[in-house]
């Protein structure tokens, strides 16, 4: 049987660092509408109603805001072994860490620009019972229409130093076996400045873009994304956020040009990380699809031209409390 050309099966979770664990957990449970499935003295573990593992989002108390780790499940036990060997051969490996709530022991690694990830095989699946349970066998929790009501974890986006994408992050993710369905360029003769990367059929599991404000080796998480089933649910979610005192970053919902996802962003202040609510992105099935090329001048973030986030950032220097790139 042919061996999969990648080591990973899915992005399983993301850990955010919060300067106020209780307020961030309240935001994600009461406003976003996620379930807290576990808790310890330092962290809250949450998931959307359509997720299957114990958690997809971990919030950890910290004296700084930002990203903790991004967690991936390996494609198999054998794939985990192969992945560790690859990471050690490239010098990106950090080492093994002990089991955490919801997952077994994990191998930590960093990408070329300093983003910390972990890969593991053993996970805890959670099928709710009682008031959170579902009558439908393929739902591991019921849809209780809470808050913005995201269905599932979708992807993350992070930013890296100017020039570091093409010669660092891009070859790293190629080596990990991910597909590259979309790429961002300034001009054809200039190396790519960003791209989308997927393991399977999602438009992307990760997006990586260049930010000229960042020093080398100090990449930062820009946003995490949760998916809903329709554009109408995106609009209903934004109504809910506005009713609760939150404002969409960069204005009205719109559609990405690069992956066709319909979206808006909300800022959670204690992590400094944007939350994207998102629906209807294209799916990628062919193993050799792309990359489809998008040019920065055409605003690949906004297919309808309503808002250019990079132009908005140029006016103010900041959006939602975080320095944003003037261009990528």
C-alpha cells in the first residue's frame, strides 16, 4: 500500500496565552459559545459543538499575550516516528513533552521563524451525554445554538519576517508534506511572500504571510478560525458579537479572494489574537492542485474590495491593539 506523502492527519488544537484566563474563557464560552470540557489551575480547555477531541482550544494564564503551541495529530503511530526523525534531521526539533489533558506525549518543534508546534498520536475523543449529548450518532455534542455557535476548528494564520517565508517557512512545510493551493506574490520575479497550506481537503490548515515589522525568528500568531455552516450563520454571529459590545475588525463581512471563505474578525483583548468566524471556503481534493497565484495589489484578503487590511493598517499603524503589516 502506498505511504501517505505527509506525516500529519489534522490540526488538533491551538493554545493561546492570556493575561486574564477567566475573562478569555468567559469570552469563548459565553460570547463565542464554546464548551469548556476541562480545567486546571493554569488552563481552560474548550471545543466547538462539532469538534470530536476533548478540546481544540486551550487558554493558558500567562504574563504575556499570544501563542503557546499549535498541536497536530500524526497520521499514525508510524507517521509520528517518521515525523520526529524528519524534524530532528532538519534541526527543527525541540524534544518530547509529557501527556496533557486530551493528548498523549507530544514532540515539540519550531518552524524556521520560531512558531512552536507539537505533534502526537494518542488523543482523547469526547462523546457528550446528558444535556450536551446528541441523538445523532455522528455528533459528539449537540448543537445548542449558544452564542456565535461555531461548528468546528478550521485553521490558524501566522506572520513571519520579511523574506523569511520563501526561504524558510515554505520549504519547511513542503518537507512536512503539506499541499500549497494558494500563493501570494508581489511580482512574478520576486519570491513568494505568503501562502496557504493544507494536509487534506480544507482550503488551508495554516496560512503564513510576511510582515515587514517583524524581526527574523520572531513569528507571531495573527488569528485562529472557527467554521460555521453558512454565510447566513456568519452574519448572525456578527449580529451577536455587536449586541455584546464587540466590533468587527476591518468592517463588514466579506469574502477572501484567495480561498473564497466568507468571514469577519473579532479581537479578544487578553490574548491579543484575532478570532475569525468563517464559512464556505473552497475544498481541495487533488494532491497536485496549485498553487493558484494571487498578487498583493489585487487584495487577496478581500474579493469584493470593501476593505484592504494592509491599507487600513498603514493609516493607523495598529488594528485592534496589535501592530499589523503595512504590506506583506
